C-alpha cells in the first residue's frame, strides 16, 4: 500500500529528479548535497558581491552584464554540482519490475511531454520579452514562422534529451 507523500517530499523528488521512493538514505544524501551547494553558493555570492563593488564603479550596463553572468554561473554551477553528485551516488536510478516497466516508461513519456511544453512556453515568453524590448511588434512576432520554427526546434531537442536521460535512469529487474 502506498502512503501519500507530503508536498516537501514531492518537491525534493522533483527538484533532484528522483523517480523512485525517497528512503532515508536518499534523503540524507540529498540533504548533504543541498547543504554543500548552499555553502558553495553563499561564499561565491559573498566574494562576487565584493568584486562587483570594487570593479563595477558607476557603469550600470557593466553591472547588468556582470549580474547576468553571475546568475548564469550560479544556475549552471549549482545544477552541475547536484547532477554530478547524484550521478556519482546513483541516487537517480529507479528499479522497476519487468511487469511495470512499460507503464513506468509511459508515465515518464507523459511527464516529459508536460515538462517540454512548459519549458517551451517559458522559452517563448522570455524570447518574446527580449524582442519586445528591442521594439518588435509582439503579435506578429509570436505567430511568425521564425518563432514557430525556433520554438518547435527547441521543444524537439529539449524533449528528446529529457526523455533519453529519464529513460536511462530506469533499471529493470526480473520478478
């Protein structure tokens, strides 16, 4: 019998990409990974802020670019650290019985389609906002063939990579 998971357990599993049961070992290792990432990011932000104060001066454009690069580094740096740590400890592997293997793959396919649609919508919104900032007509831009091709290409690539990664986390065992 399955017990109902709390919202915090669901969000931890979603954030770290854990599909199976979140047992005590996995939870403690994820807590350790999260604490390490927090400490690294805290000290990085502290040093980065001090550097920005001394280097930037009064140039607003330089500050804006510096903050954007900082944000990208923080997102990709912490993301890569957690992915590598989870992969090294094999916390992302889900054991599935041979009987349930097809239904689990179908569930992963549906979830990845939803995720791809959501990420593509967010991509289109940010892309449209940047084009609107440059003075483009937003209504004609959103329905233009170039935007549709770009969004479709992005969705296909993101969806395929996401599906391959999620399928690689499954391990079938005999009943």
